[in-house]
């Protein structure tokens, strides 16, 4: 059988847009997936590849567990 198709790497312009969206508190990973077709893990990998190590660590600390970055967490929080 053939391996699953991988999404092509985003262009430089798309990469800039993804990084911008990833840094925004109010833009969820699901919104990034809807626009660019990248999973949360793929966004994290792109950020790791593109950012300086210190910037990547700062970004990961910022988004880790942030409810607005994760649609399910936000929905659960709003329904309480």
C-alpha cells in the first residue's frame, strides 16, 4: 500500500501567516488547520524549525494549556 500523503510544506508567505496566527492568543489551532491544513503537531514542528530555540521555548510556554488555542478546552470552559 502507498504511504499517506503528506501536506506540502507551506510557502515562505504561508509560513509567515502560520507563525503570526500561532502567536495570537485568540486564534485556535483548529483555525490554523482549517486555513492551512496543518495539525497542531505540524504547527509545533514548523515553529520549532523556524523560530530560534529561545523564541520557540517562549512560544511553547505561552500556548501550553491556553484555552483559547484549543477549541475543545474553550468550549468546555464556556459551557460551565
